[in-house]
């Protein structure tokens, strides 16, 4: 089963969008880290915070689904 099919079965479209956003931010964080060369650069910290917010939102959704 593809990720898209799995997403359709278990999550709403907004939840799937959140998953895609998380993946995009994760990739962007890696790219910015390598270009900046520092975990503490403002650009890295900004993307890291956005990624943290997406991860927390995803965890809340998963918790809701398991209840």
C-alpha cells in the first residue's frame, strides 16, 4: 500500500497535508543546516521550530485516533 493510500484510509486530507508539510520542512532543515553549518543559526532554528510544531500536531492527531 502506498503512503498516499494509507493516508487516505487513516487520516483526513488536512492530516495528510500536515504529513507532507512535515516532510518538506524536514528536508528544508537538512538543506539549511548544511548551508549554514550550524544548529544554532537563526534560519535553522526557525525551520526547526516549524517542524516541531508539525510534529506535535501530528502526535495530537495520532493520539486522537487511538482513543
